[in-house]
C-alpha cells in the first residue's frame, strides 16, 4: 500500500517545514530499519514542503492509521516538533490518491508558484537519495519513475511551462494603463527568487530603470548586486516613495499599514499564495492589481493549461492504479508466451541455430505481447478487469490471482 504524508506551504509553518527537512533523513532510515511494515520510503523536503512516501506492508485493519502514527511520532522526535503540531500539519493520501498527489507535485501544480520547474529535479534527487540509502522499494521506484514521465507530459503537452513569464508580461501590460512612463517610475520589488529575476527582466524590457529590491529574508543586497538594482532594508520607507510595488515571494505578506503616506501607488501582487493583504486595495491612493484581476484578462488558453495539466495528472494516476491491478494478468500472459519461446529456442539450438535466431524469436514475442498488453491496460482503466481475466482463462487456460505487485514497464517492453 502506498502512503503519502505531506506538510506544505498550505498547511504548515515555514519553521515546521525547516525542522522537518533537517530531521527527516535519519527518521526515515529508522522507519525502514525498525518498522516491519514499512518496506520502503522516499522523503521530499524543500523550503515549502515535506513529504514522506511509504510502501506499507500492513494487512491488518487500521494499518494506515498505525503507519501514519508511527511516521508522525518518528518525524516529530527527530525534528524537535511537537507531535500534536505535526498531526495538525499533515495531510494523508493513500493508494491512487498518493500517486495523483506526487504526479501533481512533480508537475509543479502544488508549488507556491504553480508551474515552477525546479520541483521535478528535487523529486528526482529525493529518489536518488533514497536509493543511495537503500530505502526504496519496487513500488516506490515505479511510482517516482511514473511521476517523472507525467511531469514531462505536462511540460510537453500543455502551455503551463513558462506561464508565469507570461503572467508577468500580462500584469505589466495591464499596469501600463496606470503607469504613463516606466522609465520614470520608481519601482520596489519584493522577492529575490527566480520569479523575481524574470520580473526584473520584464520591467527592463519596458524601459524601467529605477528599480529597488526588498527581501524579507535578507537576500536583497546579493540579488541587487547581481542585477544592478538598489537594495532596500526598510520596506515601509521605500513603499512611501514608490510609484509601483511588485511582490513575488513565498515568505512575506504586505499589509495596509505599509501604505500610510497618501501617495498614489500601484501594487501588483504576483504571489501564489497572496503576498498582499486584500485590505491594501482599500487604502486611499493605493490601487491593487492581483492575480485574480490578471486572470480575468488573461488569454483563455493560458489558464486552461492548468486544467489540461490536472487532466493529464488524473489520467496518469488512474493508469498507475490500473497497472497495479492488471499487472498479474500481464505477467501471466508474458510468462506463458515466453515459456513457449524458450522451448522453441531450445529446439532451434538443438538443430544448430545461432544467436540471431534467438534474438529474432524474442523480438517476435515482444511484438506479439505489445498489443494485448496495451489493451489489457486500457480495459483495467475502464474497470473491465474481469473481462481480462475471463479472456486469459478462456484462451490460455490461465487463472490469475488477485492483484499484487505491478508488472515492470521496462521489463515488459524490453523485447518489443
């Protein structure tokens, strides 16, 4: 059984996430070593999320609850976080839902900035680290490999990749009706990440030159030096002199009390989640342009990309679950066909046939297996697994056991 425990920027504090990222590796190793029902574990720990993906061998009723409690207690102890705090900060996904969650995470759909591509590399490195520690299982390998494949599908088949660059451009286009001359505007940028860097490039493309940067985490000076900006240490003072304030950060919320000068200022909130309290828009002289407003003016296909990506993730999760169910049937068919092939190869060898004959027979077996295997998967996705079992019994005399470990994709197609 696959189990995912996730604490992220939506349900846990940054302090909790940081503590988990430090204590998680040792706790994970202990779980796999000491808990007989945990056969594998992969931990993904970033600045905005902590996730433990577990392969559970627990046939008892309530096994999920036992596993969750064991993980919570182990992680809490290793990370110096109260178990009660951790329980309140963790969401649990099981089976196909765990797969769907990982596929969405790897595709950037659950990120602070939706569509960001750094997360796919972080997921791959999490799997590599688990492999190096001997913590993975066959089911987790299959899960994470399918997650990478799904992420590529989202990137290649939707317009989600790069959508935030387009959002920046669209936001500045909308703002241009309020900003007569970008070259004369004093602009304060809140944030120093990759999204902020893209925003700087887009501003300069419009002629902006009076650019100041503020970082709630204290990284403004380094970011400013690299990009020729002016660092800001007092946000309120800078905002009081600004014509435009643009926020794009994960660790700050701008409140109304930052705008008390009465000066006319345009505030553009590009943060996900919000960086600016909606009450800021009610302050006299302040106009707030947030993502909700930007979305209303966005090209339809740009935001349909998110729906398209969700559909790809949902289909992939359904197929992943179906593969597990149909795996024994495919394995049975493959075993039957390859046994016949092995017998024919032995007879051919006895008559003096060489390696080329064996290679040709194994290639033929792969070709013959490909189409029925694909169809069996399709039927499993449609909920028609009983028809698959009936066909195997009728045509090949094969009785298939209840679903167990899924067939390995690479092994299946190796001879195709």
